[in-house]
């Protein structure tokens, strides 16, 4: 049986990045179709950057069609603004084994709205130092089949977070834009502000600008590219 070889452009960049080699490390490859996750922040940001900057898009807005509906993205200079649905969270005590696995003494616990295909919990801690001191037990979190968003007030920004996702193959996600669809409305209400800057406390130092607007959240950031190439894929001939 013969095979068909496809050569495709590929781009690597940091999403929600302020300088080279920071932000979420993201690969964008232009395809005719692909499998889709329910809601993805930094991949959407990176894909929008490639469309605007490398695909000849002359306008300042575009719309991705996702499983949760249209996801508009606007360009404002080097800043990209994504219009995402807010993801509500309901106050609910976390099971003791989850608190044990993440870290003791959260000041509030929430179950996030089940748009994701796996259970998602938000644990709020007292301050940034407490968040940095967390030493999660990834094995226990994976066994419980739950994703964890841990968040706290920030020292230099309005709020900070960590995201633990061993149940889906990533112990700690360096940047989770979609998690801010829950944490941003929470902190906006708690702090009495409608515009916030957030930072994920990973080594990649992603920075996310957040603006809750009712049942939507504007998430914005920059992308910094660092590689362009081509990949070759061999497929069975149809």
C-alpha cells in the first residue's frame, strides 16, 4: 500500500509571555481538522497569533468555533484579547483526601462547573507564600481523577495560581488560561475590581490579564515566537 507524505508548517512560541522562553510553551500546526478539547486558553492564544502574524490576516478580529460556542479573539497591538465563557464554581467542601493531596488549610473550596470531562476543584489559599509552599502528592491526585486549581492573592499582581493535572498526563500545567474563566470572576468579586492581572507560579512565569464581563471573561496576553519549521507526515494512501 502506498503512502502520502504531507509537509506542514509548524510554529513554536510562548503564550501569555512577556519575553523569550517564558509563557506556555505551545506548538501550532495548521491542519484541515483536529481533535478538540472543551476549552483551551494558551493554545487558542497561540493559534490566533499564528493566524494574525503568519497567515496574512489583515483584520483585527477573528472567531474560533469551539465545542462551547464561538470564541472571538481581537488584536490590539501586540496584545491578543480572547472572549471566553465564564465557568462558574460552587462552594463545596473538598474531600479530605483531596486537601491532603494538595496542601492543608485552604480558606475556601469550590467545585468548578462540569464543562470539563474530568472533575475540577478550586482551592483558595491565604497568600502567595502559602501557595508557593504547596507540595502536592501527584499520585493521590491522579488516583482521585481530579484536576486542581490552587489560587491565592498575589504579592505583585491581583492573584496567582497553580494547576495540577496528573489525571490527564501533566503533573503541573505551566499555564492554564481556561482556569482563569473561574478564578478571575472569583477574585474580581472578592477584590471589588473589574480588571485584574494574574500570574501562574510556574517557572515559565505566564501573565494573564483578566476582565470578567458577566457570563464572559476577557483573557488577554502576548505571544513570543522562537521557532518556525516544517514537519513531514506520512499517511496511508486513501
